[in-house]
């Protein structure tokens, strides 16, 4: 069995999740972990993997098949994505939906110039949810699509809060509005604004002496993250955050409600209930790392999304086995 040599870039919750996922995939080998922290301070589980500073990534160009980028979308991936696409094939979980088109264009250009393949916005939303939105709308053209997230911890939004000056730590929960979901499931096809579908709840640990009113205002007015939602900012102690908000659950629903033929109601629904969001997202990233490696070996370069990658490339099984087992 050919082994895909992977590297992890960024060793936070998502990076640790990728390391655990590698252990569950026999065709994967973790070669290196790149971190901005001093290498000696990064404690990893896989003692066979090299631990290096991100500045040393260029030394591993011929030793890595795919680099899995585990930074946040707010500030990390816009820099690391292009940087690493010049060196390796990459997979990332860029999840700022409004900025995906411009991020795609930049990654596509850089990856093509370097002869690499970069899968962007890989995860469950964007990612698996995106696939189901496309599938449901293609199958049921007369209807409306609704996406609900949560209740759960959003890694990207929590990271965005932690970048606000004066914030020591934070956890953000995305919570669907139950009344909105019920109306959709009843086939009402309501016109729902962003604000009517979800609320966002932020638990924030502020630095000593920080201006809490300013912090709350900056969070609530943050474009692409909180400005379009009813957002609650709750300041708590570091001890309470660790005690009450250390778990990382999440989930959500994609629902397509419509009609066929003579007005028959049809409802399509895909859902996830996750006990550990980073570990699940890591598992999705790793499946797409396999696909990226295969497609690049076939000569493909540039950027790809979940819309562009055949499902069979995600599996370690051969096409004939897939036809026999799953078709």
C-alpha cells in the first residue's frame, strides 16, 4: 500500500486532531509538524514526526506529499495558504464563506505556477454541507435550501474573537433558532434572514484592565463573523471558561424543502452531531489529502473545492471494491 506523506502546519486543536486521524488511516504517514512556536516547546504524540518551525518548511519539499494547513481563517490561512502552496500540495479549512472566491483565485494561481494542487475550504461547512447543498438543489430544483449550524463551538469564530485586542481567551457558540427550523421542516419555505436563523453566544476572558465595552462592541460589529447576527457577549473568568466550556461539540443541518410534479412536498435533510468538532474536521481534511495526492500524481494542479473532487478519490479502496461494497 502506498503511503501518503503528510505534514501538519499549526499544532492547535485541529492540528492535534489531524495527528490522531493519521493513526486511523493505514495509508497515511505523518512526516513533520510545523509550528510557529519554538520546536522544543511543542509536545506531540507521534515521536517519529519531525517538529520544526514553519520557517524550515522549505527543507522538506521532497519529503512531503501533502501539507495540511490547520491555522485559522481570520489571519493564518490568508498568509499560510499561498506560502505553503508554493512548496507543497495543500489542504485547508478556510471557512470565511464570503471570501472563498477571492481566496480560491489566489490559491489557484499560486498552486498552478508551482505545479501543486490545493484543496481549499475543506471540512463540514464549507465542505460536506456544501456538497449536500449542491446535490439537493440539483435533485430538487423547485424549492429552498436552509443551513442551520449548532448548537456548537465554532473554531473559526472563537479564533476571530481571540484576535481582538484585550481578549485572553474565548469560546463562541452558534445556536439555531428552533422556531425557524420547525417552520422549514413543516414545508413553509419561509424567507429567513441571517439574523432570524441563528444567534451567536460568546464567552470571553478579558485581559486585566481591558475595556470590556470596546471588546464587546468590536465583536458584535465584526464583519463576516458577527455583524449580521444577534450576538451576546458574556465575560467570565479563565477558570470558568476551562471548567464549563472546554468541550468542542458542534453539528448542524442542511435542509432542502420543495415540490415535485403536481405539487407534492419533498424534504431532504443532511445532519451532523459531533462530540469533537476539530477531530471530525481533521478526518475530513485527511480524506481530501489522499485525494489531492492522487490527483496531483495524475498531473492536476491549481485549486480545488469539494465540488471538483470525485468521491472515489477520498477512499483508500479501489474503484472495483467500492462498486462491490458501497454502490
